[in-house]
């Protein structure tokens, strides 16, 4: 068996709530931790909670000018200041200053990003790719120790694509995506689940920093391959809804010729792909403006090498 | 002699409103579909007009632009002089009142079905504005029977202070249709289907009534609004507790003294303190955080309607 990979211990960790101003679990939690940071503290590292998009939070909207969670690309981060830039571009540069710079040695070691979805994704863990060793070990640890519900792992980066999310500013990151929850609503059950998941993840970091050896393992994860858009009328309005049989079936297999949409006249539209895929973000409110009905994923089993601190 | 039916003129003009709140999508998409293909909503001898009430809010997929359209159909706002800075929804209310009203006149539409969604677990709820409107109570009795064994709660919002001036209130017989749970900005096939069935049965009732069927006196169980309950707040006005997991999704279920209603962020439970069993509704409705409403208390009441029969048969 190969020796464990060794990584530096983590010393600076950030937790972000309200990257989207209407995803309430993270906003309430971040505000709570800003008032009372004790719950977040462990012995061997510092945890800094913060609110991602204050203006969007105040207005209880996803974003004011553009989606903050798509703004952490080189294009936006290194653009020169201009008069009428979207609020989120200015904000992204500030966040990059405080928690980055992205890609540099000064960047925070880890960032958690707290999200909700209107889709039935349960307690989903989002990592950029299976090659991110520390986050993958963290997911495995969470799956072993948080047993109230399954925690599917979602790998969001398409091959060749640049990372764009807020937690890509740090050296490593994990997003929690909990649903279903309507925008602007706080459900006590999801709020509690998210709190407990973060506690579990911070326990992992503490164990890692203290020298625990985490052996190699195999893990099932869902890797994004593309998206399925809504059928639309010529004027751009959607012409069909997510089918009754697909609604709420995130992470369950979708086979060729399974129904995916139903029109307002009652016709069914079937999935025309050749292979079984696994949908997620089924009927997410925020994706209507992109006309995206769900994300398409493949299920893989990855072998992850062992890990311990340097 | 109380066994004689009340004779009522046949119904001629019905409207179906969608998009009173632009992010409550079932009504938006049903109305848009019916505007393209209205076969399903037609009944002989009856004009049924589907209509989008707040098109600018619909376009932005937001509840409202300047103010809540479903609160401005009061005499003051309807009679207000139009100036440059009048809120969009007040101007729109006056336009709607002109086309489908005027409110309280003989020219007003007979029935308006106003289609809404809620993030609360209210199922398919019918909203009644007036406890003495025999025709509407008879319609609700008909719809409830048609949907049975599926539940169809009836919510009476008649109250000296809490009643609000709805878009549908300009009609002689306003009917609120509130279906949930559905997030704002989301279109669920099951929720749309439920709303569609309610409208179908409502229109069937009108058609059957117009043909001369006598509807004998009937009694229905309804939930009457008593009081709004706000979230606990600190001295800065910030919410300090959320709906308790035991109350979440329990719209229309009995709530007794001593039972949990809120959970603070630190994990403490706050219990309901009251003399009688109440039936909460609009539990954790997204749009009501700004209206300072965590849930609404109702009590169960029996309402009786006189028999009715169309007068042209």
C-alpha cells in the first residue's frame, strides 16, 4: 500500500454564510457564530465566520448585480476597478484580499460555504474534484460520523474549467448544500443539521492537525457531466415542468426513456440519453433564469490515498 | 320558511387571476396556458377570463415591485389620485378595478378565482372573505365533496382588523385559492395539478348552478382567523427564534397550551400559551417574515349556507 500523502496542518479556516442572500440556514448560522464564536473553536486552529454578500442578505435576494458564487475567476478578480461595476465584482475582490489571494501562499487554508437549495438534495457535500485530497477525506469522515442522513458527495468542476466559487479563494474548500428549503425561509431541522455537519467537519480538522493517520479508502461520488435545460416556447418562457416522477428524485438513477418533463397540456417528455445518469439540483428556483432543470451526473467510485499531517 | 332556497341570478362573468404575486408560479403558468388554450376553463353560457394581475412582478419573478398588490384594493387606494410617484401596484389596482369591478357595484365580475402559492404546508386551501356569502360557501362545500377524501381546508379571513383588501375582493364572490407547500420561483407539477383540480370543480359548480340545480342548505367546517403571531425578536428587531420542528409543516393541526412553537438559535424551546386549542396556518410563509407573521391562529367553526337556486330556470 502506498504511504499516506502528507499535507500541512490547517491554521486558518473560514466559514461563509449568505453567499446567496436568500439561502437562510447559513445566514442564521453565520450571524449566530459572529455573536458567539465559541462553538466554532477547537484547539489547534482559528475559525472565522463571515457573511458573504451583505447587501443581498439585507434585501433577501440571491444577488444584487451578479451571482457572487460565479465571480471568483481570474477575469473578475484581476479586472481593474471601474465606475459602474456590479456590486459582487467589487465584493469578490475584497473577499479575495481578506481570505486569499486565490492561488497564493497567504490564502486561508480552508473555507466552508453554506448553501440551501429548493431541490431535495438532503445533506449534500460539494467538492471541486476527487483530486482535492483533504476535502475528500473530510467528506469520508463526515459520512462515517454524521449518520442521521446520507451525505452524497457532488463534484462540481467540469474538466478544463476554472474554479469560480467563493471557497476557491482558499487553498481547499467544502460547500454544504442542504435542501429542500424555500428561499427566504429558515427551517429549524435544516439549520440544526447544518450546524452539526460543521461541528463534525471541524472535529475532522482537529484530528488531522493532531496527527491522526487517515487510511486510504474508496468513496462513491457524483461527478457533473452537463445540464438539462427546460423546453421553452419561442419567446423563451418554459413550456414544461419537471415531471411528477422526477421531482424530488435527486441522486436517484434516471434511465433512458424515463419521463423528465410534462407540458401544461399533459404530454410527457422522456429522457433521450443512452446511459443512466444521476440528476441533482432538480427544480432549483435559482436556475430558472438560466432555464436549467437539473444537473446531470455520473456515479463513480474513487480510490483516495491515505492522509496525515506533515 | 327556511327550506326555501335563495334565488340568485345566474353567473355570467368569471375571472381567474394569476401572478398577483409574481413569484407564485402555479397561477402564473396556468393562466398563461389558458390564455393560449382556454378549452379546459370554458363552460357554456359563461365567460371565463384568465388574467395576469401583476405582469411586472411576474417578469422579474418577484412578489411585488413597490408594494403588495393583494393589500391595496381598499377604498383609499382605489380612489387615490394618480401622480408620478404612485406605487406601481396602486396604479395597477385601479386599472384592475376598472376592468373587473368597480368594487361594490353591480357591474363587478360575479366571481374571481385568485391563484396563490405558499411555502407553508397548507395543501389546497380555499379562502373565504365573507361568512354570509351563501353562494361561495355552497361552492366550497361542492369543491370539498368533489376532492374528498383529500382534504380541502377553508380559511375565513373575515375579521375587524386582520381582513385585508385583496385583488379578488372587487368581485361579488371572491375566491382565494392557496396551494402549498411550494417555494417561491418554483413550479411543481403536483401543486399545479392540485390547483387545476380546484378550479375545475369550482367552474363545474357554477355551470351546474346556472343550469338550475337546487343546492340545499349545507354546513361546512371552516377555520376562522383569530390572531397573527410574530417571531420572537430582540431589541434591535432581529428574529431570535425560528418555527419549532414540531410546528413546522403542521398547518391545520391542533396546537394546545404548552406545546412547542419556536426554537431559539441556542436550542431553547418556546411553548404556546393559550386558553384554547388553536389551528395554526401560514406556518413559516416566506413572504410573511417582513409582515411580522410566523403563523396565524385559527379556530374551527361551522358555517351554514342557505339553499340556493338560479333564478332563470
